[in-house]
C-alpha cells in the first residue's frame, strides 16, 4: 500500500473501532441473534470501508455509520422476510428510530454496567459468567456448585440487584440518570 492508502486505512480503523460496539448494539436490537448481528456487521464494515471517500466530514462518521448499519440490517431482514420470526419492516423502522435516538444513553449504560461487573468479587463474577454462558442451565449449574436451584437463583438475583444499583449510581455520577 502507498503511504496515502495506509493513512486512509489507519483513519478508517480508528473511526470504525471507536464506534464498533455501539454499532453492534444497534444492529443487535434489529436482528434476531448475536450471530445474525455479526453477519450484518461484516457487511456494514465492508460498506463503510468502500464508501469512506463519500463522507465529506469525518466528524459525521458516527451518524453515517449508523445509517449504513440501519440499511444493512433492514436489507438482511428483508432477505429473510419469509421467516415468521422477523418483524415487519415498519416495526423495524420504528425500532431503529427509537434506538438511534437513544444510542448515546444505551452506550453510557453499557459502559456503566461493564464497570460494575468488573467490581464484582471473583465468586460473584464466576457465578454471573456461568449463568450467562451459552447453553447454561441453572439446575445444572446449581448441582455442579452443590447448591439448590433456588439458592442459585437467589444469589444470581442479589448480583443482578447489586449491578442495577451500581449502574444507577455510576450514571447518576455522570449526570445521566
């Protein structure tokens, strides 16, 4: 690559990486599963890279990227419209508008939650990770831990409450609640 191409590539990567989590969260609200969202995100990344030259002001990268993500998610859903689990296009447009309007709030909430999860003690973190692992079954996890399913649920409930309270405190400190 030429120095100019390298600079364009570096610029794109910085912009994309700074928005990737928010874009993934946005796309995830529109498509049925994480795997579907990852598939759509691949398409979004390709279009953003190919069309970066069309963007007049790089300060507008975020709204432009969200627009591309929205259209790619809608196209993905349209292609799968025979699946009865896919929302009608009008419903998706409403949902996309709502999410777009609140994306900064959702991103702040996600960051606050991540911060609070990091503050959990190792035993709480292990329990939370196990409970939310793909294919996890509470009855099996409880038996593995030598606990009753009810005590496992109660412990998980206490952790969720602690995370909710912590997240609300973090957002209040940031002036976002």
